[in-house]
C-alpha cells in the first residue's frame, strides 16, 4: 500500500541523481532524425562542452551505455590479452574495473586496500618497481561504495614516472570534484550521465590521451560496439556509430549549458561545502564515517557506519516511509554495515539539512543512544 507522500522526493543516493525539471522536459521531447542536421548540432555542442569538464583537448566520446560500459570501453580499447595490469582497488568499483580487465584476458595484479581507506601513491610506486612488466594501471578516482576519494593527481604522477598507461574510473567524480585529465596525464577517463551530470542513466563519456590513442592502435582485445575509434570518427561528423540514447543527449545538452552557467569552480565549491556539511552533521548526530581520514572523504557521497543494534534496512525504510528521503545501503561486504548519502549533481544545502534532521529523528525512534 503506498502512502500519500507529503514531501517531495529527496533522492539522496549516489546515482541516479535528481534531474531538474528543465532537463526532464528536454528528455521528453519528440524524436528527430539521429543522422540529421539538428542532432549533429547537439552532438557537436555536447562533445565540445564535455572537454571543458574533462579539462582535455582530446575528443570526449559519448557512448550509449551505463558507466560500466564506459569502463569496458577503457579496457578493450587500450589493452591486449596477457597484458600485466595493476588494479588499485579501494572498494566495490575498483574490484569491478579489475574484473572487466580480467574477463578480457588481462593478467591482473591487485593492489587492494581496506574498504574505507584511500590508495597510497607510494604503494603504487613500489608495485611498479617490483614488476616492470606491468603496462597499465587501473584506478577509481572516487570510490562510491566507500565514500573515499583517491589522491589521483599524486597517483598519476607516479604512473607517469614509470611511463605506464593510467585508466581512470571517474564515474562519480567528474563534473563534481576537481579532475584535470591533461594536466594530470590521465590516459583514459570515464564517467556516467546519472552521477554528477543531473541527467538520467544511459550515457557514458570517455576520453583517451595521445598515449591512450597510441595504445588503441596496438590493443588486441576484442571490441565492436565500444570501439572508440569508430565513435571518434562518427563524432567528427556529428554522429554516433549506432543509434544513440537520443533522449539523454537532449537532456545532457541542457544540463551542460546549466553547468557552464554555474561554472566549474562554483560547482566544485558547492560540492566541497555540501560534503563538509554532510560529514559534520553526521558526526554531530553521534555517528561515525567509514572514511576515517577525512582528507580523503568524498565530496559526492558519504558512507556512514550504522550504529550497533540498528538495522540499515530499518533506517532506510523509515527515512523513505516517513520523510520520502532515499538513502543508499552498502555494497558487497559493506551490505548491512553502512548506509550512504549521495550529494552530487543537483544538491543544495537544504537537501542535506533536511536529510540530517530526518536521520536524527529516525535514529532516535529506532532507539539509538549516542
Ligand atoms: C556508478 C559507478 C559505476 C558504474 O556505473 P553504472 O552506470 O552503474 O554502470 C562505476 N564506477 C563508479 C565509481 C560508480 O560510482
């Protein structure tokens, strides 16, 4: 039985994120010819604007798939079966990236960390020193499953020292927190439409550096739909190689205009402010963050340890039923242990204040004593 909700939905999961009404309206517009002039204009505008967010002079390709498809594209366009690959993993998405490469025949060396901890650049240096055969490094910029942001610029510096390829999962960071593809020397960067971009799920964006395109030329992993060369060539003509998720392109076109208006620096500042507001509020309620070293705490998602004796499901259900606020649970081994508050994309102070207030009341009702 669905109860009448008196409050507007406050979707506080780390993707899909809320979509503002003007973008939703754009998503709902009638279809046009995907090989026609008008759509070509949209493709050109989007790919140009995305460069400003990736901070790259390279082409940014727009793929019709979820973020994971983008990660698969990163792997199959740059690596070959048998390649030795270092997979830096600080959580569920780090493991997923490694699994994709492994499925395509890469020879994976894991550099795993306890979930909730960031990776250390020195460990990456050590791993690359120990095994000079390693040709590429996989890393998650912002680990959505643990609420931890890696020091990507430092890790990238080490990977550059050793002149290896660096493939980056930036699905829940790009467009929300700082990432500089060209300046940091990242070779492949991937993100997804439903995270920081305020559009529905359905698109992944991927860019390759010059070195990345060189790797593409010699890479032998099988690829068809995700062949980035085909996407690059089609995009040069204002097209995509296959029928794109046009509705999401319509939405993205409006979203990027909105984001350009707010400005990159303002967007970063807003996420930083809201991240700190969330963490301070959570601690004020007497709760603990999963990420113990707050220098690495994510400004797009906060993972909170669920207090002893209280079920994560009880917290999430009560938040939804009584306040229409949706929180995320834990993934993998953190399932039942943490809940997560998403604060990326469309998110203002009020959304977080409301969430924290409701969370305090909910925990009190569930018998939490601080
Ligand atoms: C959401 C997410 C993904 C996967 O994206 P899907 O769109 O669900 O395939 C990958 N990596 C990170 C860090 C994410 O947050």
